[in-house]
C-alpha cells in the first residue's frame, strides 16, 4: 500500500540543518497523523508506505531530510521528478490523501487508487469541507498505519476507516479513481 500525502503550509523551522520530512511538516494533516506517538511498527509501516509530495523536493519518504522552505509547486518542473520516483507503484494499492494541487503532479492509476474525500453534514445536508478535510485525511492515514489489518483492496480501506467514520466507497468510473467519502464527525 502507498499513502500519498501533500506537504503542509505549516513547517517547523530547521535552524540546525535538514530534518526528517515527517518532523518538518506541521500542518493540520500532520498534527492529526501525530507521527511521534505512533508505535515502532506503525512508524516502520509509515516509512515503507508513505510518500509526501513536496513543492521543493518532489516525492519524499518520511525520513528524507529536508530544510524549511516556502515554495509553491511548479507542476511542469515537478511532474517528471515525481513520476520517476513513483513509477514502480502503478500496481500497488494507493491511498490518495493529496489536495487537487498536488494530484496534478502525478496521476495515480484509477483502478488501484482510492481518493480520500471529506465532507460533513450540516442541517441534514452534506457539505464539502476544506480545513477539516486535511485533519480527516491525517486521521485516515493514521488509522491505516496503525491497523492490524493488511490492506490489499479498496474494500479493506473502507473496512478500516468505517470503524471510526461514516463513509461510502464508490468504484472507479472512466478516468476517476475509487473514492472513499468520509463524513467528518
């Protein structure tokens, strides 16, 4: 399983030089993922399963060392860098927690990709959320990393996430991947 994460606008300073990417990113998604509190086995799974798409560095493993930066992604420049790093993942199950900005850098194969979408219910109506969607995606990533189950199918992802959230899984259609719509509570 591959979990694709975006970077975060919030970053911890790196005055003493490069730090692991997972320690530099400090936004809502990364606070919800709460990497420091993961068990050793979940941290090992994170290192094997998570790739962070960075505006400056391309595709990063959590332990890749980076420095603080402020940069907007240039899709034209980053697309070949990210494609090269992710070329081997075309058959793995992919959990896409990226925002649309970072999805434009690499198109994950629809048949094996589950895009995580978050919404909430207000006055009986489903509403798309932005800030909370980052938190929800971080919580989904954490749930998958801490699960005792090995995820092999989109249905496995649904089973794990549905233990915490109401959600719905929609199969791929045309050029759209599987979608796991998660209702943030």
